[in-house]
C-alpha cells in the first residue's frame, strides 16, 4: 500500500495512482489476454510518464 505523506498530493501523483489502478483493473477485466495485457501496458506507461513528470518538477523546484 502506498502512503500519502502530503495533505494535497500533486495532480501528477494522483494521475499516476489512477493509471496504476486502471492498469491492475485491466488485468482483471473480462477480455482476452492480449487485450488485457495491451491495456495494462498502456496504463502503466502513462503512470510512469506521470511519475517522471512529477520527479522532474520536484528537481526544478529544488
């Protein structure tokens, strides 16, 4: 479980969490294996992009 330390997490952080949740939901969907894997990979890619954007933003502010 991921612990949130900030009262108001950044929008990119919440977006990354949402895409990660959608990725795991895609694995449990009632679709073919190839469709589930494609949806999972798509949402994990977006989650990684959002997380990288958040890290880049934090580095710029330091």
